[in-house]
C-alpha cells in the first residue's frame, strides 16, 4: 500500500495538485472507522500529518475538534484551580470529596 502511494502523502488538492510531502506520513481511512470503514488496502491511503488533520476536520467537523481542544484546555485549568484551593498536595488517590461520599 505504501508502495502504491509512493511512500508520500496521497492528498490531491482542489486544483489537482498532489501533495508531495514524504515526512510525517500517517495512515488515513478513506471511510472513517466510525462509519464502518475497515483496515483493508482499499480503505487506507497515506497522508502527511497536516493533511490527515485536514481530512479529519472535513470528516468530523472542525467545530468538533475545536470543541475538544477547548474542553481539554478547560479541564487543565480546573485541575490547576483545585490545586490552588488548598487541597495541600497533588494526589492520585480519591479526592477528599469522594472519600466523604463513600
Ligand atoms: Zn499532504
């Protein structure tokens, strides 16, 4: 499959210009896994990291990806907030609140 695609990104732009990126090559599912795509040679092609990301945005919606990114940023901020509230130390165990509840 890699040989078929010439070991480079197989993305073809709107103007018919094929990307010739050979670095950061990843496997791309033409039919997304979530939509019943399999891992057969017919369903896979090579994409550079940039175009794989671009295709994912087309498949799943840029809004969804952006929402996920924001959610991650938010949870990071929440965690920092908890540490600053005087829980005293960073612990991998259950939180004081969970202990009280259990
Ligand atoms: Zn590319």
